[in-house]
């Protein structure tokens, strides 16, 4: 966290940048929500095509700023 605070003092856009701990927590929460939704869909008999799965994965990864 100390490094992040030093970075935010130098960067005028720092108020828009989340600390690494927050980004990691948000990523884990998004992943858990996606898994829960997938299990609920499977229990309801909904089946997703492989293209739909890949599109969702790309969207989740792009939310974190890492293009696929």
C-alpha cells in the first residue's frame, strides 16, 4: 500500500486508480459471482456455447485492463 500511496501523489489521475488490494478483491468477487451464475444456469438446464463462454471470459479479463 505504501508504494501505491507514493504513486498517487505523483499521478493527477490517481483518484481514478484503485489500490492493488482493491483491484484483486474486486476480481475475486467478479470471478465468484460468475461461477455462482454458471452453477445456477447449469442447475436450471441452461447451456452456454463455447463462444459465449469465451466472450464472457474476454469481458471479465478486459474489465481489469488486460486485453485478451
